[in-house]
C-alpha cells in the first residue's frame, strides 16, 4: 500500500516558478514509477511527466518540456516537480501517481493517486 500526498501548489504570476512535492508512504517507494498529471477545469486529465524507479529516466509532455523538471529522492520517499516559466495555461490541479508498471501509469490507470494540489498562474 502506498499513500501519496502532494504539496507546494499555490498562486503565482506568469513567468514564476513553483516546486511541487509528492510524499509517499510505504517501504517500497523505490520500486514504483511515478508520474505527475494535471487537470484543468473542463479539460481531461493530462500526463505531464514520468520518472522511473531510479530517477535516471524521465519523460515529458511537449506542453511542459524544457520548463518542468521531475526528480525523486528515494531516501525521502518523495518525488518533485520543479516548474519554471509558468503560464496561465498551466493552471490546474496537479496529481502525482504511482504504479509498478510504466504502461499502466502513463495510461492514467495508476494504482495509487494523491489528492491533488492546485496551481494557479495569473497573467
């Protein structure tokens, strides 16, 4: 069983930065692929980044590539999403998710999900 708790969301001006954290419980955190998703009002949930168990392999959606960076600290059971050059269109609820299968994770059917943290970018 893994429980995920996101934090770090808030209100920021366009061009600003935020760092989201996702703290996980459970001793097997390091065996899970982790992903960040977001969902804006009236839009479908979007996968924005995935990181493998080691942190050595990552992938990003085109919409955030070059602006967002995902990382993880397995010793702290935490995955991070550093967001730079934020745009109003980045406004959404951001969720972290975990699964031991990368294909399941990227399909949006990950086994574990956090409750989400709101990010609002003002213009």
